[in-house]
C-alpha cells in the first residue's frame, strides 16, 4: 500500500499554512536521515517505503497542539502531539504509521516516566519497538521544528546534551539506538 503523505498532511494541516510548511520541511529532513540510517542497517531488512511514509507523517499531531511558533494553533499541549498524531493516523487507517507517531517522543517514554513526570499522556509505554519505529525516532532527534533551523542537522553531542536534560533513562535508550545505527 502506498500512502499519499502529502495529501494527508494537507487535509489535517491546511493546504497553505505555516504548519504545513514546517511539517513538510522537518519531516523530509527526518525521512532523508532515516533512509540513510536504514541503508546502513540494510542487513536487518528495514521497510524503506514505510520508513519514508511514516517519517513524513510522524509529527502530524502537531497541528492539534498550541505551538504558534510553527503555525500550530490547536488547544492541546505540545507534549501530546505524538498521541494526537496516532489518533489522526488511525482515522486514516494507518495503524503502523500511528505507532510511529505516538512512540517517537524523546527516545520513547515508559508508563512510569509518564506517571512520575505527571505528563498529560496515556499511562502506558510509548516506546519504539520495531526497527522502523526506532530508526524514525532516532532520526527525528537530529532536527528541530524551529523555522530558523529546520534544515540544520544537530551534532551528536548536541543531541546527547538535549537527551540528558530528560534523565538517564532517555540517554540510555538513545545510546542503544546510537549503538545500533552508527
């Protein structure tokens, strides 16, 4: 099945909006990096078509959040963009794509982390499990949605510093991805 990611993004973000522009640029950068990572681990058999589609759609839930700097004027807090994206993608019949959306925040989140930090998220594990989920989650950490730095890839050192702000478990999970993909 081939997914028209652009049509889905336009349907939910608006055909001519800042949010669509930011999502497209960010998601294309993530897709390019994810496909390069997949090529490095081709012996593991990653699904390249799925990686490209899911990379383009992983942040679709942002449109339902309040993030005016990137053109998103929804009501939900930004931390919910993954689970909201999962809900949107399920309405499109894209169950596997929905899993990527809801599991890409940080290096994934455990139910305990969600509860301990009192995050407004479902109290269940939101960890990337499949190879493709891990590749996209990993690639996403290297690109911001800041309109001024959209296409600038972060260095590994910067990504590690950012991950460290969220605790040892985030660093450990991210390091496992580094070990797998680098």
